[in-house]
C-alpha cells in the first residue's frame, strides 16, 4: 500500500467509507505501507495506529542532472518576467485536499 496524502478529505459518505477502508487495509491487510514523505509517514502512523516500523518512506526520485538549466537561467527568468536575483520557490505537486499544502 502506498500513501500519497496526509489525510483523506471527507466530502461525502463514499469518501468517508473509502478512508476507513484504507485504514483497515493498512492495519490488517498490509505487511508494509510506503509513504512518499516523512510527514505522510508520521501522519498516517497516527491515523492508522500503526507502528512507524511498518511504514517506509520512499521519496519520489528524479535525476536532477537531466533538468540542469544553469546556462539558460537568465534566459528563462527573463522569459517568465522574474528578476535575475529574486529567490524563487517552486513546488511540483498535485494541489488537492489531503496533501497538506496549506
């Protein structure tokens, strides 16, 4: 079982039941749970009442070298209208309830 979200948003009976089934499956049907971040691991351990030893964190990995753009940095910033010396913070993720992006 893999966990990608901090919590399951409850919008209706169907999503509430799904969230409960996920917790039951993790507690009784899964030998291990994989979390995509340490925050998700900690939160899910509390929610499912699982020992941390049953939850492994496996970070999403990419090879950053493939996306190195140092030579084009000034060109990209200019095209986007960003100042050359301004700090830029970017998060690549699906922005939806339960992910903890607040």
